[in-house]
C-alpha cells in the first residue's frame, strides 16, 4: 500500500485530480502529522479566508479599474491620483480554491472583483457619480492562484519525503511526526486584509436590470458642472462654441414643460463626443461615464 505522502505527490502531478481534492488529502496528512501551520493554511484554502484575515501574497490580483455603464457595458475608470489608482488596482481574494477553480475553468478571458460597499462609495465620491466600480482581472491570474497552491502542496510533500517521512499507509510513527514539524516550509508570506474582494466571471448576465428613464435632475447637474469647468477642456474656439450650443439645447429641453428625451439624448451623444476628444478629457472621466449611462 502506497504511503499518503507518495499518493499526495502522485495526485499533485495528475491534472485529472482537482486541486480542491488534493487539498483534502493534504489536510488529512497535515492533521495526522500534527503540523498545525500547514493544517491552518490548507483549511483556509479549502474553505476560504475569513473576513479581515491576512492572505498570502499570491492571492493578490492586479487588474484594471472599470465602471459599469448599463448601456455600454464596462468602461475604463480614470483615477487622477496615481497612488490611489495603484492601490485600488491590486486586491486580495479570499475565495475557496474550489470557487477559483470553477472561475478559472469557465469560458471567457476576464473576471471582475467587486469592491466593498465602503470602498464603492468612496470611489463613487471621487468620480462624482453613482456608477458601480470594479476591478477587471485576467482569468489566467485566477488560474495562477490555483497552480500556486497545487505547487505548494507538491513542494511540501517532496520535503517530507526528503526528511524520511513517508508513513505506512495512513499511519505515521512518533519519530515521523516529530520530524514533520521541523520541515521548513513557509506558506505564510502574508500581507493585506480582505474587503469583500470576490472574483466573478465577467458576463453580461451579471447586469440585466436598469432604468432607461432620463433623470432630468442629474442631467441638469451634469451640464452645470460641465459649463463651470469648460475652460479645463482646452477646446478650440469653434469646438467650444459647438459644445456650448449642445449644453444650451439640453438646458432648453430641461426647462420645457414637455422635455423631449430623445432630443436630450442626441445632444448628450454630441456632448460626450466633444468632451472625449478634448485635450483635458482625462479630468472629465466621471462626467463622460455619467453621460454614457443616459445614451
């Protein structure tokens, strides 16, 4: 009968064995050997990391900040402060290895990580509009977490064998248990805390319900802010006049007893196009995104 250590090595090399199943066998081995650090790590990988728990650095994902426009889908989000943008673009994920296995094996190339409610509100405050933000990450990064865990289990099993720990079937001698606790294997390397950083598959099915009705008060506020900051766009005189005309048309419709939504939307399309093509457009990301929600 093969020893549990040898079986673990064999399963780690067999891609037909799910990583979650591999971890369960490794957990049995760690508990029988009385290696508490490894047991705690395996338990967290299997069940997910508790809220506010520290996580290994290999569970930190780097991605692209985006916001969800219900009419146009995910769009890039510009954060003026480089340090804040860098901080928001790297996040830990606490999900169980079985969840990450499923996400990494589904059809698609990108996934998204939602922010905690607190972080979401802070980001909305920065961009100036209540549009859902998220961090888009590649599916290969998620798969990389699964591979890292699998490789770590294999490395631990190999180190045990190097120290003469193999056991007889499912049993280990007292000497083997003592020796197992001297094996140097660092699975900690912990940084950061978790804040609702769930990874999800990027799919249009995630957002199906939205209100197509124009919010006239929000549009009015957008035009007021755009008018107040129009000089920052650094437009040519003729382009500036064109933008001011579009804004006047929108405001005229808003002041009308019977505003025509389609006229407003058409003017908003032209307004957005002008702003996007302006030299200072990076400072107007929030306004551009908000306009996009209405067209």
